[in-house]
C-alpha cells in the first residue's frame, strides 16, 4: 500500500511519501487535494493507497482517506459490483 501523509511544516503543509517530501503548499486543503490526485493516479495501476492528514488541533486524531484499487473501481462502474446501484 502507498501512503501519502499530509503534515504541517514550518513553511506550510507538505506531503510525505516514504522518505521523500513534496514542496510546501500554502494551505492544508491544497496539500490534501494534491495527495488525493497522487493516490488516484497510483490506483489506476491497481495499487491500494491511503492519504493521512495531520490536524491543526493536536487533540484531534489523524484522518485517513482510503483509495480504491483499479479493479474495484472498474467493478463498481461497470455494474459488476455486487453492492447497491
């Protein structure tokens, strides 16, 4: 699974990916949007992804956003998914 961590940095918000870090974003929302875009791009190749978001409030827990793998997404949109339509 690929994990993208949106974290607060001294110069704004950034995305941590393994041992790597993106350039800072001015807002938390911009960093979350970019992390979701990166996760969606990787999901297109059949991988599972997750985006975690650090909060401004230290008492609030970390928010986790799970991504879909390509096979699950194709099943949902093709009508092969067994859930409600």
